[in-house]
C-alpha cells in the first residue's frame, strides 16, 4: 500500500492496519517531538505529548477523515495536547499555592497544640490515601521530587503524576474538611 498518499494512509489507519500506524509513527514521531519541544522546551515532556497524540489517533482512527491532511491534524493535535497539559498544570499550581498558603497560616498559629493536632490530622489523612496516590503525593510533597522526576521514577506519564497529585489534594481537602466539621459539631454540642 502506498502510505505516502494521505487518503490511503488514513483509510488504512481507519481499517486498523498496524503497518499504517507504524508508517505514521516512523514518519511523524521525530518531527512532532521537535515541534512539541519548541512549545514546552523539555524533551521528555515533548515526547510524552507526542506519545499521547499518537495513541489518541490510533484509538480514534475510525473518525479520521481521508479528505483532510493527516500531517496538519497531527500538528494541531500536538498543539491541543500542549494546551491541555498547560491548563492542567496551571490549575495544579493554583491548588498547590492554596495548599502552601494554608500551611503558612498554620505555621503562624500561636497555639502550638492546635497546630500539632492539625498537622497530625493531615499526616493521618495522607496515610489514608489510595496506595498509588499516596506514593505519588509523598514523592512530590515529602521528597520534593518534580513531576518529571516522579514520572521517570515510577515509569508513568507526567499526566498520570499530575492526576494523582490533584486527586490527593482533593481527597485530603475532603477528608480534613469532614474531620474539622465533625470536631466542630462535637465542640458545639459539648459547650
């Protein structure tokens, strides 16, 4: 099959032919990585973006239109994946900033006993996180590893690391919030 012909390549991809997918990867992978790296200035993250795009193309191959340029579609998909990751990273940074502000507020507390109780509550809540989430969260917050370092250490994508950290913050916030509400409930009933 002549895969240099755009329509033939897309029809073969849509039909699930692995040789077409192999051709697409061999033809575009390096070029897309160079393009992604120009966006993120990080070769590992660029490679991750391209890998995600190629997997998505394979998973949604039936929806490819043979009348449109696959090359243009791939470049646009890399750009969209970059934007998605950028937005998620910004949201994660906002969550981390709130978390740091919250911890700073605790550090300024004059009542050390209350401060110690709250820190103990946070530590217990971290121990109750699901195993993978706890592992990623501790590597990030306790060990101080970057998302990329955690990704390499655990052999998972940066996206998966970000998802686990976001999930950890959400679960901690809910757990601690529920415990504080319960403590306030009992305090109000006993006073």
